[in-house]
């Protein structure tokens, strides 16, 4: 461990010691206290020094090379920035980017394994008698560090390390003296449970564990048939969970069951899979749930639960949780009861033909807000030379023909059955693979009720076939315990997205030469604003360039899984794109107002904070370096 000297910092920078409620509130306005800024997970900064009128003047203030990659979002408390970086946890002066301390993690020989989370850390403010702490996940252990010095807290667990059981790769969600974590189970149908758990931060005592797959005798056990027995997966892998501090509720985003594309051994809706579950954060007692996908066959995980804001509907102010995930469907729920604030209806969805599979006849669709990403495709939606270039369009046509065409009957199209030896019979799903909105989630302005997302058009192509027991499929860690023939997607090769090289060329091994791009009409990614008061899409603009395309055709949408951040200055900041850009948009209109070129793509969520100097900064993890921008 190393402690930096001479930075002019005093101990009180680590905790709020200013007097008066107004001064304390103003100080916290400048902090970024969770990876989503606040427990409501809004990613809204109330700072407005940087605004529509001056954002074009933003310039690089400092950068810090982490020498490690990840999607971490730093925290800033009292002008000190904290984040994990490879085998270190780092504290920086948030005004200068200079190190205050680093803690280096060394794995003990023969001791517990696990890597430091690449997502971020949690912060506990302590009290008059107990110093503030930084909490971080290291595989199956939670580490508590003194926020001032970076030293492990000896009274926590064993020498600062608490063994939690099933590991977790996200960040501890911290409320009062409680730390809540998820579970990073493998995608096995059977094995250890994916249950979220809560611990006392002072003592390390386990407080509760929420059973994500109800056991015999528990409510909703019947939604699994006999498939509940020993069921794994169905976890909370999301990086954090929002908390309603007034009501003492935490909203757990529970992921889909395993395996991803076969559910014959788990007939039923499979609660609490693919659900937002509200529980009492002190006791873990169930309050309500809302299931976004019944009997998931599409890997439509729950990357986030959403953001907590109050909305005005029919002249009434309502407490809402706004959620949009991999399905790209926008839900607004009353966060007290879980009931939809905007109408949701069960609609029939396509049925498949896989022997022994269970197909749920309907899925829940929002009535007012249309899907934010592409959810269907026909041959007429194929990209043309006018959309991109002749070489790309021709390569897409070849791929379509080789695959025997692509079957799609709309959202929730399941993979069709392919018998060994038959001609190709490909299914294409939308949104597929990483989904429409992934772990980047939403940013929400609590003043206006506008919610912002990075919405992608993604696809997944394949089929379901009888499993060859001699093949170990990459998406299943262990397939030997499935009593039915396992489903595979292109079992003799990987399943894929419907994309082709812009050059139209492949090498001798069949690998694309140069950049690939989707084979359906663009734009393929959009920064989208939804008015949560009305359910209407306010605006949507393409996000990201394909610079290998001809001039005038480059703004086609080219983004990853990260999301935006919104500020009181009327700005939406977003990295997320694969073109090595960091951008600012007008929150009201979607007009781009600023961009900076980066050394690497910023596949992480942005943040904004106030330094000790009083300056407002906007920062982001740009492919292994923290970069911070400010006004001159």
C-alpha cells in the first residue's frame, strides 16, 4: 500500500463535516456516491455549471491510466475518487487525478480465489465513532477498506475480508448499515442458488437471503413444475440495485433461468426469473414482483432494475420505477405496489416446435410506449447498397441465402427445431444477444420525468437441435445434468448476429476482413428520450459512427452496452460507442453539442461531480483510463 503526501488534503475531506443541512446537501450535490450516483439509480447530476451554453468549451482536465480494463464507474465523495483497477483499489484527488492511496490485492497461496470486481466499489459514510469505508467484491469475499487510508478494516470479517458464499461481480448496494449483493452463478440449470443477500456493514453478520427460485411449500413454487429442484442461475448479476430510502425497499433485478434457450425441464412462468422483486431492505421480506418475461427462452436477462423518480400521470404525482432492459420494452411501475402506472397487456406471441419444450402463450407488452429497439424483421428489411455500400449489401444477401433465409414472427420468436441432416432452417431473434438495452440501463431526470437510454438493434441467429452429448457448448458450463436432450444454437458452430463485413470480403478461414455491420436497415443504435409522464418517445437520434462507410453514410448507430448520464445543465453525456467518442447532447432536443475523441472506446457509464476547487467535472472510463473534462 502507498500513501500519497503533499496533496493539501485534510482528513475531513473523507466525510462531511460542514455545518448546516443546506451546506451538507450542497456538498452531496457535488458527489457521485454510487455507480448510478444515488440510491434511486437516476444517474442525474444536479450540477449545472456545465450547460447547453458552454459545453462546447469542455476540455480535458486530467487522465489516469488504470493499467486495467473493465466497465467500472468511479465514486467521488468530498472530492476523492475511488475505483478498482486490476488488482488495486485506488483513491485519487478528483481535481487533479493524482493518487492519494492505493491498496494492492495479493492472492494468498492456497487461499480463496477471485478477482477484484471490474464494476466499481461501494461507499459507507460511517459515523462519529466509525470511519468511512470502501467496500469492494473480490470473488467470494467482500473487502472493507478505510476510506481515508486504504487500509483493510480489521474488525470487518477476518482482517477486513468477509466470506459471502456464492461470489458476486457487481458492487455492494449500501443503505444505512446494510450492504446488499447479488450472485454470479454459472449458466447451469442446476447448482448453487443465485440468491441476493444482505450483510451488516459493521459486523459482517448475514441479515437475509432472498430465494429467487421458490422451494417446495413456498409461494410461486408451482411456476416451475418439477424444475425448481436444485435450480441455479436465476440470479441478480446486475451491478447494483436501486433503493427507495423513504419506504425502505430495495428492488432486486432477477435474471433469467438457465439454460438460456431451452426450458423443457422448467414448464411454467418460472418466478422470480426475469422479474423486479421489491423486498424490505432490513429483513428481505417479499413485498411485490413484476415479471417482464414469462418462461424466458431468449436470454432476456435483467441487467438493471431501473430508476426511481416521481411522475405526473392524470394530474397525480406517482412514485415510479422506470425499467427498460434487453427486451427494449419500457415499463413504469408503482414502486409501492408493483402495479403498472401505464397500461400493460398480455399479448399472444409466436410458438415454436421443439419437442418437449414449454411455450408460454403470452408476454406482457406496454400499451403506450413502443419498443425502443428493432423487434422484428422480414426480407424487405434487408440492408441495401443505398443504406451502406454495394459490397456490404451483397455480402448480406449471400449470408441470407446460405442460412436458408431467416424465420422471424415478431418479438419473442423462439428458435425453431432443426433435425440433423436437414437443410438449414435459421431463426433470427430481435432484440438478440446482448439485447436492446443492457447493463448501461437508464438515466432519469427527476425534475422533468424524462428517461434516457442507449437503445441498440441487435440480432441472434441460430436454431435448436438435439444435443450431441460429446459436444460441450460454450454457453453451458455443464450440460450433463439435463434430463432432456439439450438445445443448442448452431451446435456444430457458434450462433451469430446477422452481420457482414463492410468490405464484403472474408479470408480463407471464413473470417470477415475489416469492420462488420448489421444486415438490416439502420440506424442500429439510438440515444432515446422517453417522457415517463406520458409514455411517449420524445426524441431518438443515431448514436455512433461507422467510419469505414462512405462519407455521408457513417452516422448509422454503433454502440456497446453502456448508457448515458443526465445533468441539471440540460445535457445528456454518453460514451458507449465503438468509434472512440465521448459526446454531449441537448437533453430537450437530442441535438449533439460536443464530442471528444478518445484513445479507446468508452464502454462505461459517465459521471459528473464537483471537485474541491468548486469546478464541475464530467468523467468516464475510456478503455482503461479515467478521463475527466472541465471548463477552462
